[in-house]
C-alpha cells in the first residue's frame, strides 16, 4: 500500500524544506539573519476545533534563558491555558527584562540558582547554554520542581548521564527534553505508523542535521565555537529514537576535518577538528542507522530523516508498505492560544506535551530515557571519530515509571 499525505499537507511540508534551504544559504556569521529552524509555521483554519482541555488547573511555571535563540519564550508556554508564568530569569539584566516582557511576567530573578528557591513555582523550563543543561535540570529537580529542557540533555561529559538519570529517578518528578524533530509532521506520522505495526522492526534509519556556520553564532562563554557536531545530535537521532522509542547500542563514527578557522583544534576549547561527523549505529532492534551532523557544508539545511522497516518504508510524508489501514497521521489539535512555532511547527506541541504530562501525571513523550539515549550516543560517537571510527559501546537508559 502507498500512503501519501493530502496535497495541502505535502505543500506545507515542502514549503518548510524550501525555507530551510533559504536559511542555509544566508551569510555565515551574520547574527542578524534569522536562525535556521525558526520559521514560524502557520496554523490551518479549524485546526483547534476538536481540542478539549484536560484540566482547568494552571501550573505555576518558571522560565530561564533568553539568549541568542530566545528559546525561553519560543514554546508558547506563556500562552498555554493551563500555565501561569510566575517568574523568569536570565544572567543578563536586559535579556531578563525582555523575557519577562515576552512572557507577560512581572517577577524576575538574576539567576536560576535564585529562582529555584521560589516555593510558588511548580515547574521550570531550562533554556540556558547547552553545557549547563544537565546541572541546571538537576538543581531544579533537587528543589522539588518538574523540569523541561532545551536540547541536548547532556553535553560533552559522559558521567553527567548517570547523574541526571539518578536525579530524575530519585525525584519522582517529570523531566522532558524539547527535541523538535519528534513533532515534525513526518516524524510524528512515522511514530504513529510504527506503533500500529506498519514498519515492523526498523531495518535502517537515517537522520540528517545540517546547519551551516553554527560555529560562529554568538553563545554564552562561546560554547558554540568549535562545537563537535555529534555533541548536538538529537535533531538527527530522533529519526530513530523518536520513531521507535529504541536506542543505539554501539557506534562507529567518522569525522572530516574542517576548513573553517574555528573548527581547527587549536582554535576551540574542545580541541575539535571536525565540521562534519557521520555516525553508524547498531540499534536496539538489531537494525542499523546512519546519523549525520554537519556545520561546514553549505547548501540545503535543516533536519530530515527516513526509515525502512520489515513491513514498510517512509520518506517525507509518503508511506509505502504492507499496512492496509493506517492510523490518523495528523498531529492532534492544540489549544487555540498556543502557536505551532518554529522547527516544523513543533514548538507548541513540545510545550503542550510537557504541560499535559504534569496534569495527567504520566511520563512525557521525550522522557529522561529518550533524552539520554538520543544525547549520550552523540558524545560516544565523537569519541569514536577521534579514534578514527573505532567501534564503541553506548550506555543504555530504561524508561522510568510514571
């Protein structure tokens, strides 16, 4: 059977790809250019007609971080009918005030370390620098609050994965990573088909994240400068982990030295020479996956992927396989006040999923196990690339009970 999305959905998906191409072609180093992935997806008329609230309770939320990407306000948490943003924080006073204005919030704190002491706050969204994500999330959990974080869950240091997993398990609280690819139209559809048995086991998966010139974007303490590509792997790795819920068992990764100055090992704190890293994984189903991340290859950009299973395959929004009756592949309705946002219209869904998981007292979709299995595999992949592709085992993290 061949399944293709409606013409409207296909054109919408194709338009997002075209937008990514345009952003990828913009000049390197120009921080005034729109950042790739932030093109806002428009809502379709009538898309909210079926949404039904889970509860009328409002979660008292705190938000920290309003840097280059301004992620603190990007996921419509301040617009969700079940959220009251009661406090915001950023280390830079001007950014803190801008975040407060964007979230229509009066209370501000000069740091996360101060904000976590506020007993009125039930949950915090961490949109700080990537190297601080794990430490900041553990601090939030230690103060008895649910936490969501921008990607990746852990960064550079392998030992942080065990520490974060233990902190989430001990707390009994909700932890979620806002991985945008998991709510792309195509990946959402892949996940639904997989759960319905339309792929069987995945024999082969591919994910690609191309972001030209990321190494020269401004960042807190310059953390993006010289960034090893596989330290930021979740946009591509989601095209296996976010489809099947599985993980990567082992990896052989090859890297190619870059011609960019900031990606010479003597010019970055990571001693990283690679602008492109291609990881070959063995998956938990016994299949294979190729996950690519590249900073220094101009041309089309964005996050894309495809899967091939024992019973069917999918690229874009086109399924071809043995399943005769597919489930509904349209993403569910959102509250009318919540914008779809950027990265393929995933932002609103991520914020909504975190909120709903708290209201329904269940694990969120991208829980700590998914987050660590997507993130840590990239750190190990970079280690493999530094050893000319040596095959390396990857630690595994099992799902926690609600």
